[in-house]
């Protein structure tokens, strides 16, 4: 029996000139990840950074807000529009996922606060402590390893949010609101090869010591984005079954 799942990607950036030759597009990174967890996943893309947003919301589909080079607090009309859309989507109970920028924007739209982190750039593979019982079923040792590339952080979470994971570098590594909003500061869609490309070609202006620590983390820890993908798809199926 096939599992037909539609994922609506609200694309906030295409990262021109910032992807290696073997990565066709930023969306393809998410497609690769989620197809590995469920081959029958279908994708629909909305160019959110151009003002294109889903006008009809479906509780039987997933809505994904991924990464972006902009900050959640940048005073851009499309970001304001997307925040209004987020509040509507949350109120309607659709299944919403945020990654990095998406994690931050969803938190901000719901009353949290995002800032440029005084502790510096978070990059490479980072370990966080899993706090939520549901997520711990996928990380039995209580540790989650994801790839990161961020300067901003959620410093105050929405009142309704449950913290799924935390670390000494980032208090809100992952958040959940009820059983239909899930956000992660890390990038489940990233691969070690992409991060090596980033360090080799796009990090010339970054602190050399931080870059080296990032390189070493790729050797020391294995990212678990595939586990996060399975967790999210399972959470969606449970939510859909209950609300169908």
C-alpha cells in the first residue's frame, strides 16, 4: 500500500551560487531526504520570497518553511506576509514544519523572539539533548546530531511551544506546538558533502577556528537528518489519522 503525502514547500531562498554542481536545487535537498523516508512523497513548491503562498490550506498535507539567507526580523514585505500566513495556518491546524529560518520565523510569528546570537556562528554537526518523550523514541540515547549553519537564534520561544531538544549553544534546538507544528534549528536536509563544499567555497570570511571545528565535527559525529525525517512523517500520519 502506498502512502501518498503532499509536502508544500514555501521556498524562501534558492541560494544562487551557493550550491555544488551535484545539487540541482535547494528543494532537491529536501526531496532527497524525505523520499528516503517515504518514496511516495510528492512536492509542490510556492515561491514565498516572491509573495506566492498557498491560499487553500489542507490539513491532510504538510507545509514546510525551509532555510533562507535573510533573517526572520528583516523588514521585508514578503516576510511580514509569510508571518501572517503562519498565524493563519497554525490557527487552522495545518501540519507545519520549519527548518532553520523557518524554525525562527514560525517562533517569531507566534510571539517568540529571534536575535543575532552573541555567541557566534553555529555550524557543522552539533549534538543536542532530547527533552520530549515522542522525539526520544527516535533517539533512544537522548542525543540528536544535526548539521547547522546559522547566526540567528530563537532566544524566547512562543508561550504555547514545547522544547523538543536543547544544547549549551542553542537553548531552542527544536520546538513543537500541539501535535501539528514542528520546528528544528538544524538542517535535516543538509549532507556532510554539502557542508564540506560550504567550508571550502563559502566560508572564507568566517572565523578560521570555527570553520576548522566544523570540519572536525563532520569526522567526529554522524548527522541524523534521516531520523528527523522519519519522526516528522510519522507525526504527520498520526495527526492526519486523528483528524481525518
